[in-house]
C-alpha cells in the first residue's frame, strides 16, 4: 500500500513540475542561441572595423591611393551596414524584452511567448 502512495506521489509531482521545466529549458535554449548569434555578428563587426582602420592607416602612410581606399572601403561599409541591420533585428525580436501579457490580478509582466496563464498567480491572461 505504501509503495502505491509513493508511486502516485512521484507521478503527480512529475506531472505538476513538467510544464515549468519545459518552459524553463526552452527559454534557455532560445536565449543561448540568440546570444551566440549576436556574439558572432559582433565579432564580425569588430573584424570589419579593424579592416577599415587598417585601410585608413595604409592610405595615410601612402601604401594605397585615396581612390583605392574609397573603392575598398565601400565593400566594408556595405558589409557593416548589413551587419548592423541584422544586429538591430535581433535586438528588436528578442523575447527576453518582449512583454507578451500582463496579469489583471497581480500585474505580473509575462515574457513567455504564447503564455495563457500568469506564472505568478495562475490567473488567465486572455
């Protein structure tokens, strides 16, 4: 008899905890993937800025002409603008800053996409 109570208690606790674990684990995956992409774009941006700086130094020292500098820097500046737009789109679509619902009962700001219930009090958000 005691074994059945323990077994049912474990099953009940698992059923109650699984939605919270699911949300927690999926949010961490999403945030880590997003931060990884952002850090990759940041490192590419720094590399392009270094390349542009090197070109400027080479033009100042007389290794390349001003016309060559403008021609070479156009490609780098175009790539920088493209990277900046990608970084801006990542910042605006970040789920960590996007509020998807506010609870009417406790005024908790929910940031979980598709949430139908408040994470604090369990009240319906709809």
